[in-house]
């Protein structure tokens, strides 16, 4: 991924283009399994009015996303949470999300982490 971005300036351009076309100010973008945070960081840069959240369970990778966001003056949340773990129904998803994040998904959507 890194070499592709360095060479061409983007990765999965069609995905990013689709997100940017449909995401309006105030809406929420979740980068699930964020890894390097490339999509989250790109969307935060190009759609500053949107709320961006990167879900990355690996603490080392999550830290790198936070660092990249800070270095570039970007506003986004990074949650060290694996969304695939135990989320087999909506009720379970809400319970686990609330336990990990400290608020419901609806409150996160309107208030973020602050």
C-alpha cells in the first residue's frame, strides 16, 4: 500500500471517490479495519465537516493513525475496537460499542468522543 501511495498518490481511488461524492457535512464516516488509516485520513482531509472514525484494534497501528492525524492537523477519532468481534446482532453491537466507547452509536454520531 505504501509504495502504491508514494508512486501514484492514492490507493483504492474508486472507494475514496464514492465516499467523497456521498458524504455530506455533519455525516459520519467509519473506516472499519483502518490499518494505516489511509481512508480515514484522506476523508478527514478532504471532508473536514464530516465526523471521521477509524476502527483499528491493533494498538500500534492505532497510534500511527493518531500520530498522522496530529501531524497533519486532522480531526478524527481512533477507536481500538474490532467491529467483527461478537457483533452478530444490533443489540450486541450497541452493548459492546457503548462499553468500549462510553456512549451509544447514536450519541457518538451527534457528539463524537468530546
